[in-house]
C-alpha cells in the first residue's frame, strides 16, 4: 500500500491539468501508519533538501514495513 499521500489542496482546482498533475505527483506527507519518513542520499544516508528537486532515497519506518519477502530472506537487505 501507499506510504505517503499527497493530499489534494482545493486551491489546485482552478489550475491547468499539467500543473495539477505536477503538484499531485509530489512526495506528500507520511501516511498515518508510518512512524518515520525521511529522504536521504543513497551513498551517504545524509538527509536531502525538501526542495522538490533534489533526488534521494525514501526511508520509512512503521508497522507496515518488513525486512524481506516470505521464502526470500535476502530480499530485505540494504547492503
């Protein structure tokens, strides 16, 4: 399921469809079942800027996160 949600802002109703799509495609805010959410540089795990431009890895923590898949114990390894 989703881990972030970009809530619709009523002020976006009057925008052109391309602009609405750009805004809706943003990362959003953490979902109610997450304990933590951050964006980091993949190589260093340093936090990235919340500027809508800087690329980073999404790291989540919560009760919907698991280490791996059933019968595939190595699938959850980050290294």
